[in-house]
């Protein structure tokens, strides 16, 4: 008895197409066509940011958009992890997170229920440069949302039980994450390469944070003259200012600036070699290895070099079609993804490339990363590559600004760095104006003398690493001997 084969609708359709067009026509039809050239870059016009300063120094900023009845309110406090002591790393984020864990009149549950009743959302968080509290509601619910927003900002209870629970949850997550190669590499880079502490905290620093620490950080940095209240969406400046005065008019200003200016220790010379130091964190039996090139770049966010840096990053590792992903993932299948990025500070940026791969291919990936960095310095970026990479940036920028939340975040970023808000409307022009020569000049001036940090099972790639980098001194630290609070990184 012979097996019976039933043709699927797809196969029947393909058979009919073959009979009608002929085999050669079908083969031609199936071939991948050359994609069309990118269209001309589009522009975006954003309404001007209107401002009003209240008597207590609180700045109110509004971008009015009536397309939909939604308003995002973001309170930006110009203080973050940069203002916490290294031995209290994680304090800024704990403080921001505790704001929604209860006030003097509302429990954490009541805060959540009150926002849910309004059909809105309320989120908090802190990064290196700032802390934010963000609410999004329908425009007719702004006054009610502002009452909740001001309550969590001005009257946090910092309940001990809530703090203990939050610390426990944060420590549990951190303990798990520190066993992951990519996460651990980021933490090591903070101390080893950028001379910073990890903004998320360490097990020791988080355990040491007390309720008094949280209250003191809030009391020192959450001040009206150190904040900007941003509104985006269906609201006028007049209405926003009135709501802000009602909700935050009693907020006290700081008598003097409590934030010290931080200046990066800029270097006048760069090594010609891409990699100056190589550090391996030996994590036995790790499933993969994390391979990272990291270095501080002494360029301010407000510098004219910001745009060449941004476009360079798009070419190198800013998306699926970027060079790193093309070489490491698409061509060689050595990783699920490879990328790069700049983390901007007031007076510098922390630059890093990041990818994970099999332990067996860690040394090969390190070599590939170095090769791609060299190409940025030594070769041109052709127009047929440069134009699409710019389009990725401008396209993402434009899409991000289509939402009230994305627009508020973009404005918040500018205020954080003291950049005029008019830059919103010059972003696309400035990005598209970047030339190949500017990218090469930036790479030549800044991308050298960095650190290669690899976290993985050293026993697997030890020999290959030594073979590929015979003249490089390789420092090795066992993961279980790591201590991020010490300059030596070792217990």
C-alpha cells in the first residue's frame, strides 16, 4: 500500500502558477529584488515649548497638541544617581520608587486605585542625571492627576515596611542579574572604565540604605527650583500653569544650589591602539560570554559633536542593519545581536559596544569588534550606507514624538542637560547634515585607548584569546572574588 500525499493550498497554488507562467518565470518571480533607494528625508515640526516660572522657582513647560484628548505630565528633578555617594549606590532610584509606595494620606494601594479610577498611569524612576515622575491621563482628568502627583512628590511617607519590601525585591533581582554575563559586564564597566558607581546599586550599598538616607536625599534634591514640570498634549500653558500653582505652589525651593558641577577628567591624548586594557571576569559554567568594548568619551551632550557621535553610533551598532550586527550576527551567526551606544553625562559620554556569544567564539568576536572600530577611523562611510543610517535616527525620533509620553521624555532630556528646547526642531536637520568626514574625525579623536571587558567561562576561550592578542596583558578576576566597591575590583 502506497502512502497518500495531500497537497496543501500553498502547493496547489504554486503548481498552478508554474503551469501558467513556466518554470523560468516562477524562478525570476521568486528572486529577491534589489530594494529601492531611500526616499528623501522627511521633516517634523514641533510646536514651540511655552514656559512659565512659578514664584517658588518651579518651571512649567508646555507643548500643546489637540489631536487627541490625552495629556502626559512629567516632573523632572535634576538629580539622580550622580548625586548619591558610592557607598549608597542605588539611593536615587530607591527614593524615586518609594514615592508611589505611600504618602501621609494615601497607601500604595490607594495611589494605584486612584490612578486606575482616572484611567491613567503613574510611573517613577531615576537615572544617572535625573529623577522623573510621569502621569498620563485624559485631558479632563488633569486636575485630579495633579493632586495625586503632588501628593507623592511632596508628602511621601517612606514607610519602613514598604522600604524593606522594595529593598528585598531589588536585592533579589540584582543577585540574579549579577550572574548574567551581560549585566555583570555593565556593572564592571561602571567602575573599571567610567570611574562611576553602578546606578542600580550593589548588594552591599543597597543593604546599607536606611529610611533616613531616603528621606534625606528627597529633602535635599526634590526642590521646586531644581525641577521642571512638563505637560504635553491637549492642554494650554494657562491651564497647566494654574494647575501647577494649585498643586505645587507650596513646594519649597532650595536656598542654594545643592548640586555640585561634575567635570570629566578629560584626556588630551588618545592611544593609537583601539584597546589599551583587557579585563576578563571569569564566570565558570556560564552559558555565554559577554564581549564589550567600553571607554569614556569626553564630549558634552551640548557639544556640536553630539550629532556626529549619534550618526557614528547608528552606523556602528545602532540597529539591525548596523555594521556590528551585520558582521557578528548576520554574516557569521555568532550572536543573536550586537550593538553600541552612548550614555550621555553632563560633560562626557560613556561609550560601549555590547554582544553575547558562545564562550568558544568570545575571542573571535572581540577581534571583530576591534576591526569595526578601526574601519570607522580608516575608511569612508559610503552614501548608500550613511543615508539609511541617518534615516533610522530621524525615523525613530519622529515616531517617538508622536506620543505625548515620548515628546515629554525628549523635552525632559533637553532640560536635564541645559539645552535649548528649540533643538527639538533642529534634530533632523542637524542629523542629516553630518558628513562622512565628521564621522571619521570623531572616531579618530575619540575611539581609541578603551577597555575590552569579557565576562564568561575563561577556561573555554583562554587559549584563543592569547593567540589573537599575543601582545596584550590580560587581567583575569574570578567572578566570586569581585568587589565593585574597591578600585582593585577584588575582595
